[in-house]
C-alpha cells in the first residue's frame, strides 16, 4: 500500500460512515425510543470526547494543564459567560500553566 | 428572495456557529503541521482535510502513520474509521433536523461532524437548528481546509500547538456545546456515565473505541429510559410547523 492508497481508503471509509447514517429513512427515527436514544447519543459522545481530550494521551491517561483549563471553562459556563470568551480563556489557562511549569 | 427576519435564537445559532467554526479552524493549522511532520506531503494533508474531514479520524490516521509508517496502513485506516463511526450516529440525529431533499442531504453528509451536530442540536427552534448546522459546518469546512494548507506549508515554524493551549481549548469548546443539554436529569446521568466509561477504557482499548463504548451507555439509558420521566417529551419535534413556546 502506498501512502496515497492509505489516505484515499481511509477517507472513503470515513465519508461512507457519515453516509450510512443519512441513508436510514427519517421515518424510522420517529419512534420515541429511537428519538430519545439518538438524542442521548449526542450528549454521551460529547461527554466522552471531553473526557478523552482532557485526560487522554494516545492510549494512556495524563493529568496536566488541560484539567485546570477545562475546570475554569466549566466555572465560566456556570456563570453564563459566553462560549466565545470561555474557549480562549481555557487556552490561555493551559498555555500559562505550561509556560510556568 | 425575501426571507423572514431572523429571530434572536436564530442569530444566536449563527453566532455560535461562527465561534465554534473559527476556534476549530485554528486547530486545523496543527493538523497541517503534524501531517507534514508525519511524512505526508502538502497535497496528502489537504486531501485528508477535504475528503475525510473529521478531525479525530485525521489525527488518528497521521498518528499511526507517524509511528508505524506505511506498514501500519491497515491500522491507520481502521483507527480513522473507528473514530468516524460516531458521525453515523450524528447523521441519524441530524436527519430529522435537515429534512428531505437529495442534494441538501448529500451536502450535509460531508459536514456531519462533532461541531456542526453539537451546535445544531443545542438549539430548540427548528430553523435555528438548521442555521446552526449549516453555518458551523461551512465555516469549519472552509477554515479547516485553509488552515490545513497553511499548517502544511508553514510546518515546523509554528512549533507545538500545545504551547498555545489549543488542545485544552478543544475540550472547553465541546464542554460549551454539552452544557446547554444538561438540564434534563436523564442527560446528566448519561453524560456522567459516558465520561466515566470513556476515561476508564482509554488505557485498555484502541483510540476511538472508548468513545464508542460511551455511545453504548446512551443506547442502554435510551432504550430502558433509565432516569427518564414518563412525561418527558423525547425532544423538540423534528420539523414542527409552529415554534415551541419557551417558558
């Protein structure tokens, strides 16, 4: 396999996975259990992504500057500070901690 | 073509779309830089962003190639695909928001990613959901691709993006997208359980699988309606004719 083969096969696989979900007829999603579950799926995937991005480093867990940054972000969201302020604030917290340690 | 003026929530949806889009696009520069550092050329980095267009999958693919080379091609493709499976779930959710029409759904397919789904589903009004999806998806697509090109060309000049805290910004951005959903007890329970499962499984499973295991949590809670109330409406109706009345 060449690098180009890997890139094209990988890209087609990821694009096809997106298409699979769109090919399910919308009527099949009207059932309350399916609707409730597909809603909860988004929340679960987001929560999982947050944890993996905060603690994960490849296949291991690391506590580093990301955790205080995300904690500050959570505090700011609780105070109803807008998203557009919170995200850079989290980056600044992480960057400062890394600069100082 | 006259359009009705946008409501406050529709403007808010467009604003979050831009904010999320710009933040994500900035992260694209690190992808471009890392891709060339992993041995890809500028075109290969750009094709990944244009066609694969799913950050987690792209980082996984170049990560495996960087450590294992071409011999690890099968693993690289499998990791990218595993991280892309969640997009299928997002498509199921978006399907009801975007509605019918072949070309519209075809365009939406490529824009089915974490950020566009999160902004769309954080809105309660159907039109605001659609605006959130398209604005986020298009801003991220354009920005991510331009920044991939910039990162691939600039390469090592930028240095490690972690020094700028951009990895923490990504987590904070997803937290902001999750935050408005945490009103219902069932969603809170699912989010906590999913976070625990994904964290605990990270050292044990291949990258991509812990997040998918968290999806299983949602399926169990959803099917059994654990922590749900009997009178809970599942969700704002997909494409209702009249707007919901917010209390």
